[in-house]
């Protein structure tokens, strides 16, 4: 009897504890995103995207062919370091995760189909922001042991603005966001799907994920990059092929779905809450989920961009900009098609559906056989995101404590997060991720505006070299470079 009481009481107490955590996080989330004074997090990210789209003269459109060449023409090893493609794959592994499955479904449920339109908008302008922050990460990167460069917002805040303390603050926020809260989101999504389709225990799922994460995390950055180089592109391609099959089967419905998205985006679909409510719901949910998914302006992907050993900073800017396109315009749109073609979406659905709605929609369209493959795909999505997230966290851990200090504490935090995340509610996990993102995004955007002249100078240098010799691959040298009148506080690009 004593054992039975303990077995019942412990989970009950644990559940009550998680309920209190849920309540606290929801309140903090509302403070940041519902208060009009705090909506500047979203507005700032959009403003940055529009501003850098203008300053780069629509780099995301006019240089799109260069993005493809830069990403897929750089797969060879970079002198023992990390290649441009590997850095792209690490960034893609973090970007393309459960947010592309659960996040898109949540956006549709909470904001209607119109949320997808605003995800497209935020991704399009976000490509310019991603370009800018990746170029800065390359310009201000520092040499590290083992031939691997270190860099990112913490470094360009410190060396570009001379603000070591603010760089440290960014590093702390990023470690919390990517080392802890985002990994909780990944684990939570896996547990949600496993419970919905296989009646699996969430805690056992968390233990399994932690067990298979541990050996890779302990191995370090290079093994993570090598795994991401294979896993990230393959998982995205497989998912796109599945979604593409659904589009082909429902090809006659494409015009109606597109019309539904546009009507909902501008509040013309009365079923989604009237004109005013429909616009606000679609806009706010589309922007929030889109920004979470593609990460443009948040300051995360630049950490991966800085590790690449390349000849010119703009090359990695183009590569990381393409990552936003793949993440949102391709993968997120694929999920939207899966959900909307199924006919399962109904206004007023519960926001707890998440990835389970996407899997159910796939099963409805292709048959029940797809459930197991999709659970595997979701698992791989989440697992690769954990690896990419760890890379970001370790680079910022190095910033705070030095490259020669032990990272064991961080590794234990990451492993614990993938276990604990499986037990929190979906709302709490997403709220925690949004909260952490808000603080780091504001610091990063502030730095981007102040240091934008360096990225624009690098872009002018690239364009000048391409105009002189279109067939050549530009090489960057900061010494006596007319595009940097005040110089660059880094010895990496001096030759």
C-alpha cells in the first residue's frame, strides 16, 4: 500500500508543479507579446527586415541564383574546419525542426489560414536580415582551436560596438533559449505525437531522446556539423516529397486553398472571427510562428554562419539567407498544404493539436500507413534541431568562459532539457521559447542597425569584384579596403 500511495502522489505533485509553471510562463508571455508596449519585439524584427531589404536593394531576389551556387557549390572540407555548406546545414538543422510541423499547424489553428500569408511576408523580408547578420558574424569571427572559427552576435556586439557586457547578456539569453527552452519544444512535440498516435508515456519518450542525444552532444562541434550535413537536407527533402505528393493528388484544389489563405490574411473570411479579429489573429500568429521558425534577426543562425571557413563573408550571408527560404517558403508552406488540403482544419479548434494535427492530416490524405514514417520524420526533425541548438549554445558558452573551459555543464543542461520538455504542456514550452527569443532578438537587432555599414561594405566589395570578373569567386581582404573607412577590428581578414 505504501508503494502504491507514493506512485500516485509523486506524479500528482509533479503535475501540480508543472501546472504552476504553465501559469507563470503564460503570464510572462502575455506581458511580452500582448502588451502593446512590448509588441516592439515583433515590430523590430519586421522593421529590420524591411530596412535591410531596402539597403541591400532586395538582395533576396536579385541574388537568389548566387545563393544556390554559394550553398551547394561549397561541400568540400574547408582546410580542416567547417565548410560553408556544413555551416548552412547546421543552421538548417536548427531552423527546420518541429516548428515547421507543430508551429505551422498552431499558427493555422490560432490565426486561421491567413497566418501562412504573413509567414511568407516575414520570411521574404527576413531573408535580407539573415544575410546581414551572417555577414557580420563572418566579419567579426575569431580563430578557435581545431581550425573552427567562433562568432555570432555576442562577438560582433563586443568587437564592433565595444560592449563586452551586452555581448555577455546576449550569450546568456541564447544559451537559455537554445540550450534549454527550444530543446524543450522539440522534446515536447515528439512526446505529443508519440502519445497521440501510440499512447506512449511522455516521460519514457523524454528518456529515450535524452539517451540518444547524449553521445552526440558529448562528441563536440565537428561531429555535429558532419551529421547535420547529411540529416538536415535529407529530412527536408523527404518531407517536401511527401507534401508534394499531397499537392499533386489535390492539384485541382490549389486555387481554392490559395484564395482561402488570402481571404483569411485580410480578414475577409468571416468564419475566422470577422474582419478585425481575423486580420489581427492571422497577422500576430503568422509573424510569431514565422519568426520562430526561420529565426531571421533573432541572432541564432549567425553563430553557425561564423564557423564557416570561406573566402568572402558575403558567401555565407547568401547561404544563410537561402536557409530562411528553405525553412519557411518551402517547408512551412508544405505543412500548410498538408493541413489545409485535408479539410480537417475547422475554426475554433484547440491550440493543443500542434504536430498531431499535421500527422492526422497526412493520414487522412495518404492513408494510415504514413503515421509511422511521419513520427520518424518528426523525431529526426526534432533530433537535428537539438544538435543545431547545442552548437549555438556551445559557441556562446565559449564566449562567456573561454574555449579551453569545460562545456560539461552546458551539455548536462541540454540533456536535461530534452527530458523535462516532454512533460510540460505544449503552451508552456512554446511560451518559454518565445520569451527567451524576445530578449536576445532585441539585443541583436539593435546591433544590426548600428553595424549594418560593415555588412553593406562587404556586399559592395563582393559586387565590385563580380562586376570586374563575373566568373571568379571573390576573396575578401580588409587591408586598405575602401568600403571600410573606419577599419575592421579583426585580424581574420587581413592578408
